[in-house]
C-alpha cells in the first residue's frame, strides 16, 4: 500500500481528520520501502593516508518527496474527531489485535505482535492507536509506529540559518537529499540531539600510501560484522548518509553502489530486534542522486544546495556535521599495521560529538572569571610570566578549570602534527631578582680528589605562585669548560689555553607538580577541559605567576583558566609526595615513607596520584602496555592496624579498543597512529586524569599520618623480561600529593 508522491499530502490531511476506529484512507497500492534517514561524513580531500586523483564529469539521479513522518505522528495523535471534538486516542476497549491484523501484510519490521504491544502499552498506546486509525499505507504506517515507540524529543537547538560555509568548523547550511525513502531535509530534521555522518564512494578517487584505492576499499570492506559494529558503537541519535561520486574514469555507478550498501545493511540487520531495526531504518539514508566532485559542472543531475557546494569544493571521502551544526573533518578509518579499513570507526566520530555536547554542559562559560593565557597563539613550549587578577577577586571562586585547545591551520588534519607527546601546564617559582642569571664570580667548584672540596653556595630568594617569598640557593658551577691550547695548523692560528669559567648558577627556583597534563594526538586537533584543585591552590592568591607550558608541537593554541563558583572545597595546603623514575629492578628503593601533620582545623584530606607508564619492548611491553599498579598506604600515627592502601591500576591495558572506548570521556577519535590501544594510565589525545581518594579516616584532623608508596607488576617488583626487543626504556611519570581542606 503506497501512494504517488503528488497525491500524498492531500491524502494525509484527510486521514488526520478521520480518527474513528476502522476508518481507512487512500487507495491500496504496492508497499513502499521503509524510511531510512541519517547523515554523517568524513573528509579526506587529501585523504586520510591518501592522495586525491583527477576527477571527472557528473551525471544525475532523482528522488520523490516524502512527508515529515515524526511530525505526522504528532499530528495524528492530536487531530480533531469527525464531530469536531478532541479525540482521546487511547480508547478503552480498543481492539489492538484486530486493528493490527489489518497491517500483517506489511511484514517486518513492525510485526502484528509488536504492533499489538505498542498499541496496548500505556506509554505508547495513544500514538500507536492514532497510527492505526489514520493510516493504511505500509511505509507511512511503519514509520508512524516506529515514531510511536520512540516519541519525538523536544528540540535542544533551533536550526541556524546564518551564513554557512564549506570550511572545517564552519556553520553547515541547509540541504535536501533524495533517498530511497524520499526527500530528507536537514533543517526540518535538525534538533540538536544527534550528529550527521556522511560517507561517499567512487572508484579510483583516493589512494592510500600503499597505492590501494582507499575509498573503494573502505566501502567494500564493510561486511556484515563491520556494519553491525557501526550501529552497535554509534549513538542512536546519529543520522548516517551513504552517497556516491562519479568514478575516476567518468563512469556513473552511483545508483548501483548505494543500492549495494543498502542491501548489505539489510543483511547486517537481519537478526536485529524488529523495533530496533525499524528505528535504525529511520536514520540510515541511501542517497539516490550522486554528489558532484571538485571540477564537475553544476547541473540538475547532481546534488545541489549547500551539500553539493561542499562536495564540489572539497570532494570529501567522508565528513560530519556535529550536534551544533558545524562541519567536521573525519580522521583515519584504519589501524596501524593492518591493510583492512573499518567503516565502523566512523561511529567514534559521532560519539565524540556527543562527548563535546556533554562537556559543554558540564563546563559552561557563564558566571565565571575567564583568564586567557593564549588566544590562538602558535606555540610549542614556553615559560612566561602572567599577571592574574587580584586575590580579593579570585576569593569569590572555589574552582579552577584549565581549558586548552590545540588547533591546526584551517582545522585541517594535513596541517596537524605527527606524534603523541607529553604536554602540560605547570607553575614554577620565579626569582626575586628579575635579572637573575648565572654570572662569573669567585667561588669554589667541587674538586676531584679525596676528600672533595665542597662547592660554595650563595643565598637567594624566589617567589612562589602563591606570592610567598622563599629562601633558595645559588651553587658554584662551571659555566664554560676549559679550552686546551692548540698549535697553529695550516691557515689556522695557534689557540691559547683558557681556564674554565666558574660562577654562580641561577637561583634554584623550584617547579611544582603539573596542574594539568594531556597527551597530544597523532595528527588531529584536540581540546581538553578539567578542574584542577592543585591549580586552584597554587593560583588562588592571584598576582604575577610564572607558567611553564609544554605543548610539544607548535599548534595554534588557546589556553584559558576558568575560575568558577561550584561549592567545592578549596585546598588550604598541599603536601608533595612521590615522583616517578626508571621502571625496573630497584624502582622502589628510592621511596621512603613521608609523614605529615593534619591541623585540627582540617575537615577533609585527599590523596592525589597522577601516574602514567611509558617505554616498551620487553615481553610484558612495560610500562606503556602493561598493568603496573601503584600502591599508596596511609598509616595513622600510633595506629598501625588503621593503615589502608589505595591502588591505581590500568584496567584498559590489553584491550585493543581500550583508548577508543574512552572517546566518551575525551579521547580524540580516529588518529593517525595506534590510538585505539589501551595503555598504562593514558591515551593519545586525552588529558591525564589523576586518581583522587578521600583519606580523612586515616589522616584525622589534629593528628599525624605517614604515607608510603611502591610500584608493582603482577604483585611484585618489576623486572624487565627480555626477548621481544626494540626500544625498551620503561619509566613511570608520576606526581602525587596530599591536599588538605579546612
């Protein structure tokens, strides 16, 4: 049962007016295919690991218009009765089995049993009964019943009709695409709940570094398991679009390629629960008109509007539109060391857009003091002084968040940087004397011999980030080594012997544990935001502070400090504990227990541990890819039985998708390296998240406590296990401290 497109609109209006049980509308006709909506794309104009080939001419395709099915459900539920009064759609005694039996000819995905369940269940009965009373078209009825089972959500955002663009991060414009289920218009479907991802195909358009046809291989490698995983990993609100270009030789196989993908999705969803399948069919869109490539002449035979302009300008292999209506680039859809491509990895892009939405809600920019340290500055590593607001102003905020973004020129992956490296923001002391420098002077350097001559020291002072003046030392050092005499040689004159230059070092101002730490991406942009109690403690007194920024690469960097009022306690003291070191035999020998006093005024005591492992190559692949564990024991003074141990471990180690599955907490997806692999406390493209434990029960106010630490592997001291070879240099990168709150 289906109707010609031109007759459909008037017929639906008539149907919505006839809400009496048993009344049908329209004339019987062959069944229409279920609606299949979705949109998302990833771009590789230079391609992930690929090189664009020449592009050719364009051809055409067309699609029929289709109504807004979600709106139809709402209209059917709210339509007036024939007598002019309002209808109570959930009619007592409504014959659900009888009404559903009339639609048995429609077949899956909405079976008579599922229809009866939707009709009789209180949460869905009103909408489902409205579908049964107003429709006799299989395609429309199926879509209506699916919408009844998943009521339309309230809009989170209105469509922005402002000036669109085709650059990465530009505002996406409106577009309509003809699909196998009818026309789909972005502005009508946009609600802020989900993103759109679009994948294109065409032979010979992109090459991998090994010479393979990237896009064709990505499309054809997508077997049932890959497509099942795509849907399994994807947010249920994502719209997926599948479209095609002309092949590089100018042939138009778009219709065949897209129909082939539709059939493969049908096969992949064959065993899916009927309602789940029906919901996905509303979000999978198979575009029946081919997309123009760069260089194609415009015309009615290809997609037009904003989408046609984008593909005609960029010819992406894939691209996406995020939940805030902005155009996004997609990364590499493969894994290092494998020739297989994974269409399912597109799901990580959609999940990351959901994470960005959640992050924006968790870290709003209203009602706070924002201090911008860098505003889109191209910077790698730098130490600099910055004047913060006064202590009196910062006293109104109890929380500090660090917000750092590392962007690439034009937001394009081809302009990003290659490797995953350590990155951090640290605060350090600055010398009281602004002209502090190592200057030659009379002093005694430690001499060889027995006994050695002690080096001289000289007092100096530094200013802490909390604006306290602390005593430090300068040390007598060799500033320049001795030069031995050399006789003349050829046209080179003789060189006189010169003694070593000895003088005072710079004042020994100290560094502090990093207030924020992250790992750079493999060849993609990233942004990371997190609260830092340690930073709030160090920066809470305002004034001029010396920062040490390590970005590793000269990304275009935006760095902000966000002071907020959240009701969180503010640390009043910090007790530094243990740092890391080489991971091997004797690792624990250098760690001695540390005692600290807890003032009676303290209300809460926390233990913080920021621990990651690096280096690998032995059989255990320690410390990057092994589960090293870090044990912190706090013993109350005079109460050995009251000791308790807290352990930081690395449960993601050994999971091939251990870091990929952390996209939901901020890992940048589809990087150009081994980004998916679970690691020892960190992921490429993710901020390092310290462990925090409340230890007040062991470090009671008005008492003393002792902290001890050891790092173990499989419950014992780590010993390298040779046999695998290659690049072993294991070490633990660690900061740990006690935070006291009054």
